[in-house]
C-alpha cells in the first residue's frame, strides 16, 4: 500500500510499514521529530495538491481537512507506521568500504546557476576561492575540501592553511584555490579517519569565486580553530581549568548535532561519523550496527575547526554553535532531546557567540567569558576546594605541570581556547540487595527530585553489574546529569507490574547521599507507596 506523487521535480512515495519500496526508491531519513514536522509543513506549503492526493490514501482517508491531514501524516511518520521514499540512483551504503568515495550527492553542488552572463568568461581560470582560517601555524591534518562539480567537469581539490603575508600582525591564515573558473562550488572540512575513507563535513554550497586580484580585510568564509578546555570545579573559573578529561564532546550547529568527538588523554579529539550513525538510528529497513555504540575512528586532532562565517553570514550567534561535554557517550534518545529542545540546549551548552569579537579586534584576548586567549591558558592555576581538602601537592596535579606544557606549542598560534563545564554531575550509590524478595528482584531503579523536576532510571542488571567490595549482595547504581540541588527519592520499580513500587529512601539531600551512600533495603521495603 503506497501513495505516489512528484515533489520538487523528484518522484516520491509514501509506503505503509512492511510494504517493499518501489525499485530505485530509497528511504528519506529524518533527523528528529522536528525534522519530520518541517518536511510535512514544507510539503503542504509547496505542493497544495498533496491534500487532495493523500485523502485517497487509505491510512489517511479519515482526514477531512488540510490541518488534520498534515497532523495525522506527521504522527504516522514519527511512529514509523509510514515511510517516505524518493527516487534515487544511489544505493544505501550500509558499511564503509576502503575504496568509498564521498556521497555523489555532495559532488554536484552549485550547478543550478552560473554567475557570469558570458559562459566563455565563466570557463576562464581567472578566479579564486578563499577561505580564511583564524590564527597561524596550523597542522595540515584538517583541510578544506573543494568538492568536484560534475556538470562542469571540475575535479575536487584540497588545501591546508598557509599564513597570510598581507597582514602586519599575521593573525590569520588563508586557504586559496587558485586558477579556477567562475562556477559556484561546494566546500567543507575533510577529516582523516583510521583505516576508513575520510570524513567529509560540507559547510557551504553555491559559493561564488572572486577575481584572482581580489583582496579583502575579512573574507566571506571563515573557520576558527579552537582548543577546548574544561572548568574542573563548581566555581567555574579559569584558574580551575585543565585539558579536557576523557569523555565526549558534542558540537551542535543550528540546533542539530554536527560533530561528536571522543576526548582522549592529552586533550586530543577523535571524530565519529555522526551522519552514518544517524541514518542507522532512523533506518526502517537496513541496520548494520548499534547506532548507540558509535566508534570514534577519526585521526587525533589537536584543535577543533568551527565555521565562524559562511557566505557572509555569522554562524556563531546565539542559535549557532553550541558545545557540551559529557563523561559518557550519549544514546541517540538523549541527543534528540537536545535537538528538539532549543531552550535545554542553550541552557546546558556553551555558546560560541563570543567568537564574534574576531571581526572587530582580530584576536581572542577577553579575560572573562567562555572564550579566552591560549597565551594565558593554564598559567595562573589555583587549587580547587576538593584538591585543597585532599591535601594534594601541585607536583602531582597535571594542570600545574605537564598539561601546561602541552599548551606551550600552541601559545603563538593566536587561536582561542573555549572553557567548558566538565564538572561530573554523577551520583554513584551502593545498594544492598539481600532484603529483596522475588517480587522485587528488579533491574529498574528510579531516582527523582520534585524541585527541580528531574528523574533518571538506571538498569544495573543485577546478574552482572559491578559488585561492591567483592560482595555479590551489593550492587552499584549510577545516575547521570542530576541537578545539584533538591530532595531526592530512590524508588525500586518491581518486575511484577501488579506490585507497588517501593521507596528505598525519600527526601534525601545530595550532600547526604555523597556521604551516606550505602543504602540497605532490608528494613525499607515495608515502606511501599505509589510512586506515580
């Protein structure tokens, strides 16, 4: 059962789950619920006749007007009861081959118009495309890739940044694609991967070259390399900062996860193929991997390249680039909560809006805020309250020594550091299971607070979870991203739905849990109440 129509000069079909696609059609993957809603809105706005067409489609026959039809279609797509597919000459790539080339759909950008009125003039190689990169002395591991243009038989090419000789204080580098014709092009980042084809991250399409003799004080396309650092204490000050600890860095661009990088020792970063795993998560027909177990196979990067200006438009405003650090890799479900909730993203993430000062002062020397100069990073450190309480000697704190030395080779590069919150909002509870009856022998424990409203269910798997002090009757419960205030209840969700959930404890302050974190269930299970 399917409905066929043409939209944006492309044959489409909407297929009921379980019905094979027409040969030559491929699923149209969506990133999240908001992406589905926007697609349906765009479909009805650009193709009004779709209303009449879909009213004859059996799953939507009950809809009597435009609004009801759009709402029902959106809900069916979100639930996965319907699949949108479009005609494509491409096959689904389920695995990465060593000979894999970039997605051909990325290689034809800029073919819909030609800037020059004279086609002969456009074909002359008297033009150049320039991408500005803030700072100097950059590694050539990351490069700008100029995608091929098949319509005009223009090959792909790539260049590392080279220091600009036109600026007296040498604050920037330039990537220049010289001697190219005046045809719009697409460019993006090229990230090398380990034993895999490179990762291509498109940044802009339909970018017009300029005449070869053109020079500008600031170019329309600018990349800013940043060095992420971590704020290690609740004080959140630069004197309590360090290299990023081991964990995961999430880079959102315009409300959507753009890059996921694993942070390893020494402040190095490795990329994940986000787009591939996103497709696997939303795939309805083909899944070859677990999309929540995403491997970082990128080559080690010392800095993170961020789009600052693309085609003249600033990308680091309040709705632009946002960074969040996590000690553990997020499942897709959590990623989508940030993509579908801009307020949550802006509240919990670190915006790079302060990079906008680059256009006015061409440096990053602000002494306050999230963006700062790398020349001063880690040089004026103080002990955190926890380090003072533990009586640690500075000689044994890496940020006072070897971590500071790691940054020395970057101090003349004139790039910024970005300070991220890396304080671990994690609670580890040790729980004795001796008193659990068979009815309560469950693997679901709910920790919640009422003010602020927050809850997290953990499933430690009693049979194989970490044992405390080698005693099998004790288990370890781990709760992530909990608020730093409020009163907490720990509730055991029984395996039998007919049983009433049991409170392990109630109205405990976080400070009490951090100190008194051994909780026995033997005497507490009698206190059973409805946890709803």
